C-alpha cells in the first residue's frame, strides 16, 4: 500500500522519541581491507526504526532530526538512501513525515536529518502534480 501524505504541521504535534521508520536503498555495510573503506550496495529496499529527536525541545521548520544508534538496535540511513521516506506508522497506516536528506558523518551513525513534507510549501508543491497528465 502507498503511504499517505501528512496533515500540515503533523511533526509539530509529535513527542520527542517518537519512533519513525526509515526506508531506503542505500549502503548496507562497508567493505574494508586493501584500500579505503567502500560502501556495499545490495540494491534492495531496507528499513529501520529511529527516534525523532529535537534540538532545544523544538522541531526545525524545515527538517526533522533522527537518532541513528545501532548500539541501541536503532537504524538510520546511509549513502544512497537520500529521498527515501521517513514514515510514522499508526493504526495500520503509514504517513510520510519527511524524506531522507543527510547524516553527520561517514559512519552513518549519530544523528540524521530529513526534509519535512508536512509544511505548507512542501504539500503545495507535491499536490501541484496530482491530476496532471503524464508526458
């Protein structure tokens, strides 16, 4: 099933620690030895859970901030996952909160940031393509 679009401002109603499902096709691990580390892409869709975290107890107007902590059995996104959805799953439905954008280090750990799509400008942009004929 397709995920649904969020209502405007949905992220602002979520509590710190809310679980988010991250989806992507990026690197699954790194190969080492005989030169620099190289990301390994299996060309398969993967998903993991992460937690919504905030800076100074407020959410950014443009990004959500997510934990990437494998030591606590939480996942994250890595190189090649950009553009994948960050989903809020409740009551059997999935709502897209944001799209994967960037992490803060080459180990794909720590924190990551995704562009919110629950803003008026993002929703207006997305909805402008509904009902248009394909070229």
